[in-house]
C-alpha cells in the first residue's frame, strides 16, 4: 500500500529512485512521483497512473541532476488518483517535499488550523498537512530531523513519512509508526524503502526500525531517534535474497514466475527443521516448550489468502494435536470481543508482515495477555517483531499481487507448527511425525509434477476465456483450496468466482448452476472413503444440472472419470497435504485466463500487495 524510496549518495538520485519505485510498484500503482534536492529548491514531477506515465513525462520535461531524492508510488486513500493528489507534496515555499504511506487520522483538524493560518492546500490528501507542518518547523530554524520528530508527535494514525529539505540537500529524513520502512546501508550512499526490494540492486545490508522512530540518512551516516529525540538504534540484518529474485527471469509475469518457484520455496521452507536425532526444531520460535504445553486453544488470524492457509491449518492442528482451533478474519477479530487468556495461542499468518488488520488484531491479543506467534515471509516486518515468536517461511520476495508461493509456504509453516505442537504435547508418536515430515519432503517433487503439466492447464484456461462465472467446490482441506481458487480468479481475471464447501451446495448455491457453467471440483484422495464418496455425489449433482465439471483428483482415480468433463490429475498425497498440490492448477488457470483477457496480472485494478490501512 504505497511504495516509498529515499536516497542520498554519489549516484544520480533520479535513476536510483525510479528503479526503486519500479521494484515497489506492486505496492500501489495509482500514481507515481519523484522529488530531487537541487540548488536550494525541490525539483519534482508526479503523474497519475503507472510509473511509466511519470517516466514518459520526465523524458519531455527532464529534471535537473541531483544526488538526493525521494519517490512514491501510490495506492489512493484520501483523494482520487490524479496528478494533484499524487506524491510528493510540497510546502508553500518549495524547499520541502514529503512522501507518505498510511493515514494521518487527525489531518482534518490540522488542515483547518493551517488554512486558518493562511496556508493554501492544493490536494485532497492527508499528506499535504505534513509537508506544511515540516516546512513551518524548518523555516523557523529547526533541522529536518528535529522538525520530523516534532511533527510526528502531533500526528495520529499509521504513517511512514519521508522528507527532504532542498536547503539542506545532503540528507533525507523519515519516520514510521505502524507502517513499513527499512534502511539500506551502502558505501558512501544510503537508502530508504518500504521494503528491501527498493534498494536490493545496490546493497543487501539493511536496518530494521522500531515503531515511532525517526531515521536520518546522509551519504555516510544513518542515525535513529525516537519521536521524543532520544537516541535509538535499529537492528541490522543481511538480506538473504538478491536482485535476481526481484526480477521476472524470462517470465511474462511475476505471478507466473512465482508459481513456478514453488517447489524450491517449499523445499527451502522445510530446510533445517529436523535436528540430528530427527526431532523437529523451529529455531525462530522464541516460545518455550513449557509455554506451548500450556496452550489449550489456538486462534488463527489472517486476511485473504493467508486466511485460507489458516483454514487448512485448523484441520492439521486439530487432527495432530487435539487442540481446538478457531480461524478468524483479522479485520473482524477484535470487534467481536474474543475470549482470550494466557493459555490461548494466537497465530497470525501474513506474507508481508505488514497487513494492518492482522497487526491490530495481534496488538489486541497481546493486550489480553495471549501469546502471539507469527507465520511470516518478510524478515524485518512489523508483525513478527511484535509477536512472541515467529516461523519464517522462505518463499523469497513475492511481488505478484496475487499470492501463490506465499500461500504454499504458509501451508508448510502451518504443518510444521502442528507437528511441533504434537511433538511437544506428545499427542503423536515420533515415528508418525517423522512419517509426515518425510511426506512433506517429497512435496517439492509432487508440485513440480503438477507444474510440468502447465500447458494443459493453460489450454483449459484459454478454452474458458469467455466464461462469465466459475464455481469451485471442495470438502475438508479442499474447501479452503476452493476458496483460494475463486479468490485468484476474482482478483486477477475480474471474473465472478465463488468457492463453496461441496456439502453446502444443496442448501442454496446450487441454484447458480446452469448449463455450461464451469465448476472446479477438488476431489479428496480415495483413502478417505467417506469424503471421497460425498464429493463424488456433489459432482454428480452439479453435472446433472448441466455444469461443466473440471475435476482435480489424484492420479489413477478412475472413479471420477465418468463424472468429469475434464480430469486434472495431481500426485497422490495424504488428504491434509493435498492443498499443496491441488491449488497449483488453479493458480495456473487464473494466471493464464487473466493473461488471455489482457489484464495486468501482477498489478490488478484496485489492489495493492500489502494492505497497510485498516
Ligand atoms: O501479507 P498478507 O499475507 O497479510 O496479506 C493478506 C492478504 O491481503 C493477501 O493474501 C491478499 O488476499 C492477496 N492479494 C491474495 O492473493
């Protein structure tokens, strides 16, 4: 939700900032803008639409050379996505520019005060007040760092602000409260970014900041302080992926590349989880085995695709540990006054680690004294930092807005958590746990088998390019897969798509079925006879009403053939692990269908990769 870049160093800032914005564009793409410190004045350009519009404008109206700059790519909150509301915003005198991610909740009152004092606001944004307030401070003699501290003390809400003062051109100052910001540490140059992708081309050394901190970068130094001016320090870390991971590597879309990266992402998320004795170990857990033995209830909170991973986790945790599990949408959690105690474990699943709904939910849980464990893909992000423990997934950067490898690696982390709890609580024998771990170790090869048949799924997608609606049916662990398949199609193909628990169909949704309607059916493995039989009945019910059944079933399951218009085989795996293979054809289908429809798969309309506003 908005991408932010800052740079001070020896290179031309324009190139560094634009390249950083390109890598952050997945965070928001309603408009883009840049500001450079040049000759005591801010030189700036900003344009509605994608970054390409800004780049085109800058060819016609080149900006002057400068070695200090900031930039922004926007997901609109306050004000329409037009040129005027695009960031950067400038103060009245033109010496100061600001970019912002988040929402300044008290902006209306601040704006009234500023207008009463004669300031003219040009945009409808909340950001512009920050530009004027900062400018008032620096014009009164404060340096930009002190000005930022003072202004942040007056702001309410969640925000990252990055500012430059053209009369003090060798520094960029930023602040964060509940909104992402990392520092990239270079040699003779330093960087700011909403995430490390902004500067990964130049450095893999990063500094993570805490809440309510201000950071000042110059070419040679980085200094951190609290909003009250007390000196602070961030946590330095090395980014364990490189530029190649942030590029498309010959694929047309990041999403397609990320789907094909899943065997490796799953393998890496499983790596090093067993010690020499074959026992499970979760290094980043930070919760002791005694803490975990006390747990008598688990609540999983998450949004979107991560929520569906949580639904699968419920089946696995309850089956292997007999601990009762609730799964809840993060945006609903704290508003229902949930019953939380010290023996409740709250598990927050978030690929980005920045989702505002999930962050606010874990804060609520911690106030109620529950322990919080994060499952997260982004080192240095807020959710793991504010949790009592974390299991990191190792998917590498996920740039396509539609989550794919993020989902599969979340599933892996959920299985690991379930098995670890079973080990600690003694609810499963060691050899049973080892057997599941062996099955998990075989999953990358199984996922690869599904990917090797990608062309047949692409052909199926092309056949359905004129579909107006698609339904998805599943049972048990296949139900979240049905929901995920529908979400993928909605978000990138803009197609009406709905997932249902197959047993619920006859309670209403079957009325949607009409001749020719494509219905994906996620068929459970044959080993689970009851489930399998019930699913076959569901398939027959929709087929009898003219639906076109597209059945994802384990290879060799001939019992499905008479009811399947199309049979998509996936490797035979246990029912709880089946989502790892059965979701892959649905990802491929959505990616190809959206491509056929001419949509921008990586940057679907109205969406942003990480949703940092509630
Ligand atoms: O970063 P998170 O996992 O917290 O994000 C949660 C959702 O916003 C995310 O899964 C979203 O639904 C994706 N666009 C789905 O593809």
